[in-house]
């Protein structure tokens, strides 16, 4: 086999590999777009859920909200704990 034939075969293999990589890249780009859209949708749903929770918290009576805030504070941070 001549050197020119070997070079031609190698170029053909490189072209095939290049086409394969282009197809793979296109598939990956579509996947990235799809995942980005899914992420945006999840962020939107999370924001809506936070808004609903904040609205529900605002509806709680003040006394219940105060009790909930105390329950969330770390042990020993209560002013009457003597610490």
C-alpha cells in the first residue's frame, strides 16, 4: 500500500469520526436545552410554592407565629432559659 493510499484512508476515517462527533454534539446540545427548560420549570414551581407557603404563614395568627419562631430557635437561646 502506498503512502498516499494510507493517507487517504486515514483522512476518510477522520472525516467519519468528525461526522460522528458532530452528531453526538448535536444530541448533547438538545439534551442541555431540555435540561435547562426542566430546571427553569422547577425553579418556577419552587418559587410558586414558596409564595404559597409565605402566604399561609402570613395568615397564621400572630401568637402561633411567635410560638413557631421560638420552636425554631436553638436550645438555650430563649431569654428565660437562664443561660
